[in-house]
């Protein structure tokens, strides 16, 4: 019997449909299961329901911004250890993170290079 390989799940939380589609396409082709959320509130709900292995999170979104989402995930014992990669057009905002900072494994400023993101994801999953 073949050994079953566990599929890693990545939650992509970004209000840009184009970014979500791009990341879903690339990550799916690399064998990841991908969940999508268009804002932080939906992302928080999906994270709590599915406990993904990684979250790629935009900072500036309508409804619930990334900073609030990080704080809420950090305050929940079930989601507090999920690694987070921040995607943002504003790097200065990452200084405001506070709670949940240990979850943040990288910050990518938009536009970003896919090869750099792939390398960071590989690094996170090799730990």
C-alpha cells in the first residue's frame, strides 16, 4: 500500500481577486490545498474552522484588516501557532502588529516575486 502524503493547507486572505487567483493557481500546482478569503473576518473564520498550515495575509482590507486578524488568531489557542506571511503595499504598518508577532514569519511588499514567496514557504515547511 502506498504511503499517503499529508497535503499542507494554505489560507490566502487578500481583498484582491487577482492576487488570490494567482496564489491559488501557483500553490495548487505545487500540491497545496488552498483556502481563500476576501477579508480578515472571513479569513479568521476559515482559519478557526480548518486550522491551515500557513496563512498568507494582506494587511489592508475592508471589514477586518490584517492587524486585527493577527491579534484575534494569536488570542485563540487553536490558531496561535499558525505561521503567517504578510503581504502588504505598506511595510510601515507591520511595526504595529504587537500580539501575534511571533506568528509572522515574513513580510512581502507588493508587488512581490513569486520565487521569493515560494522559497519562504519551503523554509517554513522545512522547520
